[in-house]
């Protein structure tokens, strides 16, 4: 089994421990991103796998330590993001905020 498939399965497994809404959002985002990178260049794929591995490692550490999931992005991380990534972050933020508002009203 290749590295990207193992990583994909690892992340889905880690997502099982997230709150239901975060799991659903995370799973869908993961699937969309892996589909988008199916035909990536070797350099793009190397960076893509590295970033998702860091995410999986962080999520695993947080779960082992019993901490809340997620982390804040540094100014450097935000500054290095391209417009597409910033749009994806904003869309994810909106989705979470909308879901949070819906949950509060029930």
C-alpha cells in the first residue's frame, strides 16, 4: 500500500475521535483534498503528504494527551498560504461557525 493511502486511512481513523460535526467536516475536506491532488507533481505530492502527516501527528498527540483538537496558525503559516488556501480556511471557518450557531439554538 502506498504512503498516501496509509496516511489517508490513518487520518480517517484519527477523525473517529472528533466531535461528530468536526469529523464530518474533516472527512469531507480530507477526501476533497486527496482527490484534488491525484495528479499532482512529485514535488507537490511530497509537500502535500508532509503537511497531512504533520496534521495527523498533531491530532494524534492531542488525542493521546486528552487535549482539545486543533491549533492556531502562526503568522508565518498564514503569510505563506496562497489565495486558494486562504479561501479554503475561510470557508471552513464559516462552516464551523454556522454549525456552532445551529448547535447553540437546539
